[in-house]
C-alpha cells in the first residue's frame, strides 16, 4: 500500500493486465484522432481524468502511460495525481 502507480512494481502490474492494454490502445487511437481537431479549433486544454479506489495505484499508472503516448504525439501533457498523497 505505501507504493503508488509511480513505482515500477505497481505500474508494471497494472499495465500487464490484458484489459489495461486494450483500454489504453483504444484511448490512444481516440485521442490521436480527435486532438488535432481540438488544436484546430483553438482549444488550449483538454482534461482527461481517471479514477480508481484510493486514487494511488491504477489511475496513476494509467495516467502516466497515457501522458507518454500524448508526448509521443507531440503534445505536452500536464499530470495531476489528486489523491496520490492521501
């Protein structure tokens, strides 16, 4: 419990789950498709939020992985882990 989704052991466990990979793949495709339109319309930000029981493990690992994907697409994601210190 003292570890979070920022720790490799927790992140690896979360990301190894088959449903997590399928979820992220679909989400990344959706954002790759839609984000250029947000930019084209002059939007300055888009909020994507994840929740999990406790807010320290799954949501953190998934948010970090999505941020990596967005960075590779040329975006500059900002991450806030609201409940990580609770």
